[in-house]
């Protein structure tokens, strides 16, 4: 089933799909302007998306900073969750970082987001710290997770 989905670099052609996923996935979504800035101007940013019949159904991104890739966001449209797409995105981000010569990655995740935590752990990420009251919507703590090779 996953073979029918295509993974490509994220582009502005699919910004409407990305904004829909963003708004369905996060309490404080990034704005259209923020996305356009990231895609057009952020030289450190790498974003990928997964398409189903030319419609973006998931995306993930990271910033490449020196020898580290920091995952900024990963989201799957609710209609496509629990189908292995998150795993495909994570592998795509890891492969992209490796192609850039980067072997360590970090991210923050809500302490309550056990589904995401288990996904990250399955790729070798481990908790190495916490950011107190990191999330602005409810002041929830974020776990800081790292993957090193």
C-alpha cells in the first residue's frame, strides 16, 4: 500500500495541502507566510512530503545546523494516520540527513504524545532532556530526543 505513495521535496505547488494538514495537526499552526519563507528562503531547511494522487497527505522537515539535523515538524493528515506513513517520513528525513553527511538528529515532542515518542524510539531516538512549559498553547513540557550514529 505504501508503494503507491510518492515521497518528494516539499514545494509551493502543494502549500494548500500542507496548510490543511498543519491546521488539522497542531494547536498553533505555522502560517502560510511562515511556510513560504521556509520553502523559498531558509537555506538550512529540508522538507519532504508524501503524495497520494498528487495531493500532499503528509510532510516532515528539519534544519541542518552544523553537524546536526533538528526535526522541526512532522505531520500526517488524519485520514492517513496509522498506515505507516509517519515511519516512511522519518526514514526519508534520516536518509536526507545522511546524504548531507549528518549523523545526529534532535527533536522536541510533547511529553503526552506517546504515539510520536514510540515512533521516534523505533528509529533510535532517546530522551536526553526536557524543556519545561515549551508548548505555548497549554504549557506542556517537551521531551528532547536525540539520535546519534
